[in-house]
């Protein structure tokens, strides 16, 4: 049975946007709703391939979104609702973040047979 | 003040190993000790640049380790203690994992000025 927390990607190459962030301790208004909206929106983007995300109890999180091209990443960056939400992130929700855009060159995975 | 959960990387290019994993609900013996040992070991590898990691309450986690070359990634993959610990991961700790190796082409970050 496939664990749907893992992205199912086609064979490389593809492109990854690695977004790491630290939430602020305060000012959580609207964050969960915005995160859910962005998750749905990114999945609807042309060229979207998959996304994986984890955030720990200290508010540090990593989200990796995969796309089939750099053009798809640029279009997602320039999407109006995404850009406005990023601005709210700086204004309200995050203490800091980092973005790295990378070309995936090889990949492999493993799932327990008896899981 | 720099948040040390974020890797401080030199300007691109560099290489990223994106490791996502799901812990099993049981069989946690030795996991925390092994994770701490691997964290110390990877930081000591030639060509290591930085690492970021988060695991959520459902046992899904993402670790991204950055290196200055593909040779450094291969040497880390082939390190004896790392290889043995990966095997323990398959035998005991993980329900599944995925590895993607990617070349970082651009990067930017932001930290709150008043944090």
C-alpha cells in the first residue's frame, strides 16, 4: 500500500523547490487555512509532480515541491495568490525561511513489503 | 541572530541529498542514538556544507544534506557506518523512504530583522 505522504515522481530529471521555514511562536491567525489553500493550489499548477512536507514541534518545517520544468517553477512563483501569501508569511507567520531550487538528477525509494 | 536550524550554504551551485522517510510506529530501539550519530558523522564528511531536518508527529520526516560535489555524496553513501545504519533503518526503523539527489542552482533566504 502506497504511503501518500511520499510524492510519486516520474524518473529524473525534474526540479525541486526546497522550502524550509521557522514559524513564529505567535501570530498564527490564518496560517493553517493559507497552508491548506497553497497546498491545493500548488497541486493544480501546470507541471506540478508532487510535494512532501514535515514540520516539527519546534515550528521548523521543510516542504519540497517537485515540478517538471523551471518554467513551471517560475509560473508558480509568479502566481498572484501565492505571491500574496508569501508576503503574509513574511509579515505574520515566519521568523525566517530559505528556498533552494534544484535539479533532481537521480532518485530511489523503498517501502516495507509487509507494511 | 542566526537560527541554527537553517543551513548556511555558500552561493550555488552545490548538491542536495533529500531524504524523506516514514518511521514505523514500533521498533524505536536505538533510533535516536543512531540519528544523533549520523548527524555528527555527516557534519564531519569532506565536502559537507549543511543539513536541515524536520519530523512531524505522524513520523514523517525530511532531511536535506548539502555537499559541495557529487564525489562527496558518493563518499558519504559508501561510508561504512552510514551504510550499516541505512540497513538497520530498512530492517527496524522505517516503513519507507525516498532519496533524491539534486543540483542546487539558485537559493535565497530571509530572516526577520526583529526576531
